[in-house]
C-alpha cells in the first residue's frame, strides 16, 4: 500500500483561500409582517365572528405590503415576493370583510329577514323543549 500525499479529507486541493465576506440580502421586515397580517386577517374574516378584527388586520397588512414592496427595491433588501403575497392576502381579507359587513348590514336592515330568522329560532327552541 502506498500512502497518499494528500491529507485526509481532500483538503490539499489548492491553496487555502480566505473566505470572502458574504453580504447576505435581508428580507424586508415590512414584507414579512404584511404576510403575517394578511394570513391572520384572512383567517379572522373567514371565521365571521372576528370579521371586524380581520378587516383591521387586513388594512394594516395592505399598508405593510406597500411599504415592503418599496423597501424591496433597495439594494441588499429582498422580500418582493413575500410583500406581494402579503398584499394579496391582506387585500382579500379587506374585500371579504367589507362584503361580510355589507351583507350583515343589509340583512339586519331587512325587517322581513329578521322576522323570518326570529321565527326560525323560536321554532327550533320549541322543538328542543318537546
């Protein structure tokens, strides 16, 4: 057996070079928060109970998404896709929240619809008591 002239691990393949300082691009915090607020707002709106909270979170997410898009244009800052995703989800939360609010207010302003709902609730209560 002949001994190899290379050290173990193959480290002798060229002169050791000092590592170049790596400047990593950082994701915009506004873009990340836009995505978080967009997801939270959409989930809140879809529960219908927390629709007003979801609407508020969606509005904040839209603002942060726009800021995140502007920040992602700077050198050394990434997050354009994250900002777009947050912006889309936030806008969807706002639109669904407004549609839900409009539907509820339209329903409550219709006296016949409220009377039908009240009659149904009374009928269901009577069935439970039987």
